[in-house]
């Protein structure tokens, strides 16, 4: 101890002696030494200033590139309630259980339970996963942190880990004040991909620089940390032996959303982390009607547009898509000077959303228009006569997107399964345009590219995935769909040729129907499903066959139509 004190005093004496000698030297040296000393001091200050400036620049750049993009929302700030989340009542019931646990965290712990730590929301885009998390936070009256998983990744190694640590540290502080806190991480698959398949370390060091599996490891630790006391005062008391109570873990619920739950690391899905999974899917008919009622009551409507009618036309639509379509219908109504949105505005909004804007070719030759008209007439006839659970929605020869024309259907009611005969009908509908080209135009057009692709895909699934042919082999078992299609190519080609012969029989059994639709398309350019049905009734009466063997129906009265010229020009775009 004495030796340590002597060394300490010796250092002090040496420094004091050096300072005294320097002062004496400057005093004796006069102005010359003072000038040299000031020059050295000035140079030293410039060097220090330059270093400080560089450090400040680096810190500013580091902060700018590494700053967190997390939005903190206090209870009641969004105002979103259960009444605003529509279309999935079963999802609401499950979410209400989470809210009950968050509200009664203290009572639940007294019963011996532990607060929920993780909830994984899975489902397609636009189904309301992030909105559901906001509703849960608002209904539970707890703070809510909104973050995107890609924002945790950074070009500086370790910064992503700091972001994760920071957001959980703040969440635990807020949880002590409000009783609980929610962290919502969108697109969790960006940082939570499975490490076994190489997802977490993809691109080698490139991914490691941005966080990689290290970022995932930090998230795993923060979601399920050990019981620790974050307060400095509590840590001081525990170090002095004055606090022996077990540390309590604040109730922090992590809600994550993803469209790809299958790629997540298994460590994320174990109990204690995302052990609760909720699939948020697109709404059914009742759900869509509920959502349409919610949005339609906010706008001025024509009596022709009802929630029930809109719900039937929008099978497969997500809540986000429904909201967009309603708004677009109002935009179209406003642009045409109407005081309220009508059903026609709604249809126009759906068509624009699904197919794109109308972009007609004003300089297209008449023979090309006739070819497109017969092409689409073939699709329309097959759709109208063969599909029992669908109705023709629209047939047009006006260009939309990359298609010179199209013929679309809508289901009459929701169906989740398909029979083998329905899949064969799908093949025939795709091949109907080529059948009309062969039998009525006596040529082949290049507009069937997408039709043949679709027919081949359905035939491949028919034979190689669903066992509807002579074999029960599924190429999904070998993990390569391309190799499976190659191995089944002769059988697929045979099936396609068989269906081509069947659909040719169909269009030849109803030539007047094909001609009339084509001629009306050349006159009007657009035909609705109701107009197609009216054409059929005028030609054949009310005896409409629905997916039965082809039996020609006699005409009500003779129809005189101009036959198409066989001299046609191929087009370069798909129809």
C-alpha cells in the first residue's frame, strides 16, 4: 500500500517538475520562446480541431444512415377499434383474447401465468395485418411501436443489433408505465429467414455486414431475455444485498407480420417467441359485404350500387383492394360529373384495376380487328357454355396493358375445390380461341401465346399434381416442376389435343353464336355478360346448356352474317 502511494506521489512530483521547468524556460527565453510555444500550441489546436471535425462528420453520417425508422404510437392516438376492423370476425375473436391478457397482465401473473410474448400474423398482402396490430394496441390501451424489419439492416456492422436493443429497451420502460407495450415488426421474413437453408447468411459476407444471422440472434435474445433489473437504483440495491426479490420481466408483446411463414427460422417459432400464429386471409362473401358496407356508407351512392352486388363481383379481393376500388369508383363518378357513384363506376374501377387503362390502337387495320374479335368470341362462347359456376363479365377488343383484347368471367358463388371435369373445361376455354381461328379464320395467330401457356399449366397440374389422369405420380414430390412437365410432355400434349377436338366441336355446334359475338364486338368493341346472354337468347331461346355434352340447339330464326375473310395478318402482341 505504501509502495503504491509512493509511486503515485512520484508521478505527481515529476509532472510538477516538468511544468515548472517549462515555465522557467519560457520566462528566461523571452519573446522568441514565447513565439515558438504559441506556434506549437496553435498547430496542436488546429490538429485537435481537424480531428474533432472529422469525428463529428463521421458521427453525423453514422447517425443519418443508422437512425431508427420506428414510429411510436401512444394509447388512443390512432383511434382504431374493433368496429373499424371488418370482414374477419373470427380473427377479431382471437385478437380479443390477446387484448384481454394485455389488460390484465398483473392479475394473470398472480395466477401463475406468463404474459404472451409473440404473435405471428400470416397472410397475403392487403389483408389488414398491420391494421390489426394497431387495433389490438388501441383496444388494450398500451403503447405501440411500428417498425419494418428491413429498416434494421444497415451497412455498418452491429448497428442493426443496436436498433433492436434500443427498441426493446424503450418498450420495457413504457411497459412499466402502461402495464404492457406492443412492438409490431412488418415483413419479419427479411431478417428471420431460416439459417439452416442459408437464408440468414445469404450472399456470404454481404449479408453479414448488414446483420445477417447476428441480427436474428439479437432479436431472439430480446424476445426472450433473462429476468434482469434495468433500473440503476435497483441494481445498486441488489449489489448491496438490500434487494432479494426476483427481477420481473415487463410485458412486451412482439407482433410480426409476414407473407412467407414457411421460410422463418424454427427458433423464432418455438414457445416463448412466436408460438401463436394467426392466419389473416382474404374475406369470404359475408366478410366482403361487411367491408363494402363500412366503406360505402362513407360515400354518396347511386341505388344501383349495393354492398351485396359488389361483394359478389369481388371474390378473392382483400380489404385493401376493396377500399381502393370504392375510392376509384368515386373518382370515376366525380370525373364524369356525377353526384353519386353508380354500379357502372364500380365496374369501371374494377376493370381498370384488374386489366389496366384502356389504350386502343386507333390505326389498327380492319382485318386485325376482325381477327381479335373472333379470337375473343371463341373464349366467350366457351366460357358462356361450359363454365357452370361462372358468368361472363366482360368481352372487349380494346387494348388493356399488353393484351389486344380479353374475355373475363366472374364466379357466381365462391368455390374452393375443382373437379376433374372443371379443369378440363378450363383447358378448353384457353384453347377455344385457337379452335375458332382454325375453323372460322382458317389460319393461326400468334395471340394464343398466353392461352397455350395457361392450358399447358392446367394440363400439367391435371396429370402431374392432382392425379386426375392414369397416374398418381406427383412431380411435386421430386421438387422440380419443370422436370415433371418435361417427363409428362407426351401425355400433356395428348390431353391438349383431345380438349382441342372437344372445343372445336363446341364452336362448330354454335357457329351463329360465334359470328354474332364477333360482329357485335366489331360494332361496340365492348360486350358485357348480360349482352352476351341476350345474344344467346335471341339466337336459341332460353335453352342454355350448362357444361353438358355438345348438342346443337336449333336457331329461333335464321341469321345472315358476313363470313370473315381468311386473309388475316398476325399480330405481335398477345390477345
